[in-house]
């Protein structure tokens, strides 16, 4: 029987705008929650961003504990330390403050604190058995969209592989998106996170059609495939990145660009966490785990190569992406207009300084077969890719990117 319905999820409440941070304490107090564990990192503490958030919490007379052991691409050890901190403090709400890494860590803490066990019990899709304790997320970068998504990623350093936990129970109860918190982002962080937002939106927009997903009627999958509402959201995210990313990187104090990228990131998070991500993410997980690049940089490097692979299956959609990114495709045939999307992404990547080759990240050609082998085990990310792929295709993409 052909699937005829789709599902849509996002955060319970989204508060967006400059200085929204000042409302976080009142938002938590209004829900009747107390004892807030803030999951963050030492850099944000040094920058004073943690103080700004805790001032709002203190003004609402909330008890606060700070765990600042977050790290880029968080390891299992970071998760264990955060879970231990939660066990000692016994919070009523977890607040993830930072980039996707800190917000993902907060989600893992919420799952384990609520349901017990350890972080690995919840790896893969739909392993969280029920609702988790309240989650509030405040992003300080514009990229992952973790404040609205159902995903949390940790890094298995021993096996040099990133692993995901996906559950709609992990979507935050409240997402507070304040573009002001991104103003202090360094150039590289702005670039890496921004191209990550674009990757999310493009993979969602070009995903397998929802009705073609290998899901039984009524069955909930990790991703739904593309459907009209997700398409609308992804289109807006792509256009916003095209308008604002280069400016945000080159003019960090530009409020319009920061606001545009903050919205693009959140919209990208909504789009991908419903429609799905695909081969870019599958290939980045082993590559990033081994080469220790940021998730955004790995995605940005791989994105145009995966787009070229998928182009035969999504020509009309790619032509629209080119248009959304500001390309003039009038008068072009469909093939040429679709190719312009790849060229536009490459131009954007180069303009913000994303390294274009795996060798530029320190990768070696002999590593590519293992990357391909590991990536090919991620079947859920193949299911959402619009073009059927083989292990040889994975290796060919990596070689093109080398």
C-alpha cells in the first residue's frame, strides 16, 4: 500500500529575535520548572555569554548549576561528565547553550537523566522510550538547527566515527534563538556553521519523496522524506543563506546578516529533521571522525560532490536551488540550470574559506575506502537520498572530493 501521509515536528515553542536571551528565565519560570542545569563550554563562559543567560535565570529566581565541559564534536567522555553533573545536581530542566555540540550534549543528558542507562542505549532512531525532562536550547552559532531538531551527535573517538541519537522526544520544549549571541562567532565558526545550514536545507529539499519512502502506512521513520511543508521551509533557508552568509562571514557585526543566518539555521533544522539528510552526512561522519574537522566544514566540502552525484534525479529542484542562491537561470535548459546550483555552492564555499579538498584537511587517499565502507553502513541516510547508491559510488564521491 502506498504511503499517503506525512508527519511534521519541531520544538514546542520558538522565541526568535535580538535580545530574546533576556526572556529565557521568565519562559522557564512560566512553565513552573526549577533547578536549571546549563550545559555549555569554557569559551562561552569566557566570552560572558554564560553570564548573560544566568542573569536572566537569576532574575527569575531559578536555581542554576553550570556544566562547562562541552567540547567541539563532543566525545563519549564529555557525555559521561555531563551526565554525572546532572546526577549530582538533580535538575528539573536542562538548558543547552552553545553550538550544536552543546545542545546535542544537553539532549543526551536529558535522555539519560530521565530514563537511566547510558548514552549508548539511545543510539540510532527511536530508542528513547518516552518524553524526556524539559529541554531549553539557545544556539550561539547559526548552523546545526539543533534547537529545533530531534538529533544528537556524539563522536566515538576510538572508532573515529560520529554516532547519532534520533528521537522526536529530544526536540526541545523551548528554543530561544537570539542572533545577538552569534555576533562574537569567529570567522571560521561562522563559515563552517553557515555552510552546515545550507547543507541541511539542500539535503532536505532534494530528499527522497515522502510517498516513496520505504515506510508502512502509519510507520514513523527517522525522516519523512520531502513533502510540501518541508519544501517551503527549506526554500526559505536556502535563499537566506544565499543572501546573508558571505556578509556574516566578512562583516561579523552586521545585524541583518546575523539575523538572516540565525533564521536560516533554524529553518534548516526544521526542514532536515523532518524531511531528512542524506549522503553528505553519511560521508561526513567517518571523515569528520577521523580528520577532526568541524561537522560544518566536512559537510561544506562534500556538498557539491554529492550534489553532482544526485543531479540526474533532481534536475528541476537543482535549477530552483540555483535561482534561490541568486543565479540567473533564465533562458537556460534544465541541465544547465541544474548545474548552476552546484557552481553556486562551490562559489559560496570558496568565498567563505571552506577548504575544498579532503587532502586539505590532512586526509590521505588510502583512508578513502574505509570512509566509504563506514559511511555505507548508515542505511537511514541512504534511504533519504534521491539517487540509489552503491559502495563504489561512495568511493567515487570521496575520490572526486580528495
